C-alpha cells in the first residue's frame, strides 16, 4: 500500500478507500441493521452504483431443479430458470461467473457462495465489462451471499421463494435439520441430496470437519410422516451431542441407541451409517443395519464396502465392529438409504443395488465437481425410477482429494 510521511521517523499506511472498497463497505455497514425485506432493494441500489441494472437474486428451489427469483422492490422478477439448461444454472453448477452478450450490454451471472455451499445466483446487466468490474462483482457476490444467509434466519421470505409446491410438516422439520448440502475443500468434499424434496420424512444426513477429521452419518428412521421425522430429529441430535463430546464411533452408536429406545420404545429403530474420514490415515466406519456403501474409483464402482453390522439404532445391538480402509486420492464413497434400491418399477421389480451401480458408472464427469455430481446422481436415479419416489431416497457422497502428506496435520509430525 502507498505510504505517506506523518513526522520524521514515522510512517503510516494510506488507508484511503478506493471505489470498490467504499461500495462493499457501505453495503456491509448498511446490512447489519437492515430489515430482511429491504435487503434485496439495497443490493439493487448498490449494483446501480456501478452502472448495473436489471438485478435478480435467484435462489435454488428445494427440488434443486430451478433457480427462482427472489421478489422485492427494484429487483427484476422473471420466470424461474432451469439449473440444468440456463446460463444462471451453469454459473450455479460450476460455481463460476458466466457472461452472456446481449444487444444492450453484458448479462452477468455470479454464483452466491456461502463458504463452499451455494445459495443461488446474482444476475445483473452492465453496458460493458472489464477485469476491474469482474473482480469487484465477484467480491460483491460473496458479500451478497453472506448477507442472504445471515438474513435467511430472520424471515420466511427466502424459504417461501424457494418453494415450488406445498411442503409437508415432516419435510419442514427435515430441511431445518440438514446441514449445507455441499462442502468443498482442498482435501475433502461432500455432497448430498434428498427425495422427495417436499415430502421427505425419515431420511437425513449430517457432517462436520473437525481439524483433520470429517465426521459423517446417514440415517433412515422407520415409518413415514411426522413419526419418522421426529425419530430422525432425535437420532441426529443424539449423534451431534455424542460427536461433540468426542467419543468413539462405537460409543456414538450406543448413545444413539439408548436415546431412540428411551424415547420411542423397543419397537422403533433407525438404520445408520457412521463414518470418520481422517484425511491423514484413512476411513473408519460402523454400520447399523444400513445399506452397504459403494467405493467409487476413477468414476467406476469398484466394490461394495461389506462390513460386519449390528442392529439398527434403538434395538439394543451389540457394540459394532469398526471397519477401516485407506483411500486413494480421488476416491469417493457413496452412502444411500434403502428407498433408493427398494423402489419398485412398473413390473413390480425392486430397483436394486446393481441398477444403482450401473447408474453411478454411467454418470459423466461434471465441471461443477461434487456440487454438480451429487445433484446429477440424485436426478439420474429419480429419472431411472420414472420420477416415482414412494419412500425417502437419499444419497450422500464423500470424496477424498489429497495425499495425506499434503495435509498440514501430516507436516507437523
């Protein structure tokens, strides 16, 4: 930065604001106490300050098929845009800005990223675009994403905009329970999808990255509707509580088992797949009556991760056996619930594991990485079932990306 003399022997940094810093700083300062309903007009106003117009904030719908415009004063509110076939959808899936030349200028589509999860897309039109504009707009989109996520908790308007059909109470509970659907970091990435989006009940997943260990679980509570959603909520809550207490995988199972049995009785249960991926030493997991995960290497399923299992959570099973596997960089582990493979076709035949494996092997590599591929897999499976989902169907992908030696934790040894 430029330095200027203050007095002999003393120098201070010139902290004068540039135009871009003033713009972003003003937006940030104003957003703190701005009512949620005024956030969108404020963003449109700030975009106008750099010559932008026709501003739209597009949020992904719950089925993750459309980008839906957020209504608001000074916003351009048009028709929803398909994620699979639109410039906005391309920006969303690839997490990269897209520019489209128009008769009156350049239409910009900028992904709204909250960390590595994606909120939606910011769209606007400029007369012309140069590198300075691109840099400022990327930063503006990042700030807008943070503001939208923060204000999301204070209003129902964002939830309502994302809904394209009525949502059940059970699904309302489950969506409130789910973590961000994707996370992408240099060493590890995850991506999940749930169906039916507006009527999900007993399926759920959860994950966190604590230092160099990814903790993850996929669960399926028995039954349907509110009973299943309530049981799933207790199971995930017990899992999080046990995880935050720092106990082992086997002890997590027993803690969840006791919580479900105490709350719902001996005739209720939850199947669970619980995993810990230490990105310096390997994958560890326990299986509690859950479908067997698949190991994917170079885009092909190379094996089912068969392992000793114990009874589902809530049925008082024995202490589960711990399984271990050293992954190779680029390996993926696919967890899923039984709704994926037990769905029956028109002839009454179950979808089955082999058909699932065939679908996975036929998927094309997507430029958007885990975000795009988890979504693609869920949609491909739904299409293979001809859009029919009579039970919850959840997929959850984990990808290990780096050599253990590349991770800072390994360098400390």
